[in-house]
């Protein structure tokens, strides 16, 4: 009997489940990450589409969120969060108000609109929540990464498929996982700095979109329709403040693996999740180490998102 592969994805963090769903006909979709967990967020792009980010602020009344949704469909895709809310409400999960529970579901979207392509809606979100499990995260052209593309600085006809990736590292006895939907305007690099997906010439040669941008800054308007959506999570017993510090550490992954990144045409967002019921103070060095581990996990997840299955290992 073949052995199942070790889980080295976000769902190796206890208490986290992930599910994907596609729109009818494919080409877009959403990804639901189910908790509950303490949350944090850092917005690094300048063209974001989001929902309920206020609940992730350390001074907010709500102390934990029930799920996070990543979706295609531009702002239309925020409707997927309503479906995840409905799924959670059916199970009595949410913030108790006295009259009813209210599921807390922050969300962020990327732009993958195309003619005759359906957009994620509440039904898509419900299906993603229904599909969620702690199995290894499916990668590639799935969920929020189904319609993603990268390397658009030479025009959409020179771009390549993006996708969704996930990875896990261990630091000081704790696990840190990352999940990312990569729909960047820039090129995606591997750990050696080589382009693995991006703008190409007619013969398939990589053009190096960053160099192209610097050498011809006024040739054309930058392409619309981008965004990289990231999630990092840990089983460490961190409070919300330290979780945010870990998210800040993770942001270093993006310029290492996407070039250029955090542009006016990207709505990049990084969520941080901590599902552990325990909360205790960690030393600053431990938090720094966890932040650097989050960076490493997110770097690998970004590259894996655009690689064909036979190259992910």
C-alpha cells in the first residue's frame, strides 16, 4: 500500500482546515480557511478589495475570527464570504450576540475577471467551506488561484498562469505554515533568484518584467488586475500582538520571490492566524525566529504556486 505523503502545508497546523471551490465552468474560485483562530493582517498592496479587516485589529471587540476567505472575482468575489458565513451559522459557529451567533469572516480578493467567466458568489463560498479538511492543501490552479496569472508587464498575452501554493516549516518546536494565491503583475522567482514564471517573449524566453519596467517606464500604462493574497499560521501560543509581528516578518518573502511587488496595481494582503487555545508570552528572539520562519514558508509557497505539479515535489 503506498504511503500518504507527509503534510507540509498550512493544514499541518492543528485547528486549521482548508477547502477550495471553483465557479461553474472554472477559471475562478475561492479558498476558505476555517478556524477559529486569533487573527492579524498587514496590507502591503495599493489596490485591495477586502472585508471585515477591522475585526483583526487588536483593539476590536471580537477576539477571534471563524474563517478567512481568499477569492477571485474582484470585488464581486467578496460575496463568497457570505456563503462561508452561512455554512458556519448552520453549525452554530460565530460570535455570540445574545440573539444569534454571527460568524466573523474576513476576506480579500484578487482580480481574475474575464468575458463569459462566472464570479465566485455565496454558493462558491459555501462549497469551499463544505470541502474544507485538514488534508494536505491542493495546489496549483485551484480555489482562489484558479484564474490567477503572473508576469503582466509586457501585456496579458505575454503572461503565464499563476496559482495557489502552500508550505510548512518548523522553528523552535513550533510549526509555521503559509498559503498564497499568486496573481501578481510581476514575475515569480525561485530561491536562486531565477524567474520561473513571468512575462515572456514570443519564443518563450523570460523578458524580466522588472528590467523591462525600469528601461521603458513610460511605454504603456501598467496592467490592471493583479494581487497576491497570503496567509501565514502557527501553532505557537502567541497573542495577537506577537502574531502581527510574525506577519511583519513574513512580508520579507514577497520581494524575494515576486518582482516587482506591492505595486499600485496589486492588492497584496497577508493574514496571520493562531488557532492555539493557549496564549503566553514568548521572548522577542522567539517571535523574531517565528517571523523569519513565516518568511521562509511563504517564499516557498509563492514559488510552488506557479510551478507545474511535477516540479513541486
